[in-house]
C-alpha cells in the first residue's frame, strides 16, 4: 500500500472518532458504576470493539468492500482508536502493582477470552445472516 494524504486523512479522521468514542464511553461506564476497583469502562470498550471488528470484517469480506480508504478509516482509524489494548495492559499492570492480582488476572483473562469469543460471534453473525 502506498502512502497518500487521503489514506492519512482516513486514518486520522477514524482515529479521532474512535478515540473520542472510547473516552466518552469508558468514562461514562466508570462514572455510572462508581468504582475504581476494576477498569470496567475500558473492559467494556474492548469487548464492544472486538464484536464490532468481527462484524465489520465479516461484512467487508461478504460484500467484497476492498476500498483502501474505507478500510483504513474503519479498521485502522475508527476501531484502532476505539479499542485500546495498550490501556488494557496498563490497567492490568497497575492492578498487579497495587496487589490486586485476582482483578489483574480477571481483567487479562476476561478481555482476551471474551474478545476472541466476540470477534467470532460478530463474524459468525454476518455469515449466518448473509
């Protein structure tokens, strides 16, 4: 793939929307649950992101959508900005650092296993209804 300003704009615009959506959703969840014992906001965002990437990857494959700019906008920008495994890793590290080993293990195992499951569910839903 060749670098172009249009590709850069597609990634940047998607990244802005994904990152701001991640921020707003995760703080809303955390404020609603009023707990700092577990990173429920980022946990939820990552699981939703896994479902979305499964659904959209399935749709793009079934529909044959190969437009480079659209793929960059959706997968690299929007979903790349929305799902944050770097934040996940940091949250898990901080839980362990604070001695919350069970919460760290639940965060790590839950996000990885549920994430993989929900990617499969999203992809399978597209295949089922097409």
